[in-house]
C-alpha cells in the first residue's frame, strides 16, 4: 500500500518478515493482536506498527522519521493506512 508524505512515496507492507517482527516486538501472537485492534491501539503502538510496515523498503527507518511521516499525514490517515495494509497481508494471493 503506497502513500505520499513529506513529498516522498512510501510503501506500507506487512510481509511474513514484518508479521514475525510484530509478534517478536509485541510478544503476542497475531490473533491476539487482532483482538486488541478491535479495542483500539495507542499512539506508541501505531508508530511501532507503522515503522515495522515501512522497514522492508526503508530498513533503517527510525521512530523519529515515522513520527514525522505520521505528523505529515495525520493520525487518522495513518491508522487507516495501517488497518488496510495489515488486512491486505492476510488476503489470499492469486
């Protein structure tokens, strides 16, 4: 899922490596995390999820850079992008 921020194009993607990283970072299996999403996530979690989703194309991306990206697009848009990209990870590829 691509989007523009700060005049740059980014790709937010949750491949298997990103999903494994999420489980490691949050010390929680994905099904439990999905239940947590239904209740809402905090800004720190959103930033971390966003950082992990950007790492495949930007391996050295920092939390501070992600903060700047989210400041540029807005928290609501960041949450929408995260939800859509995360859902996309579980769609069957044809």
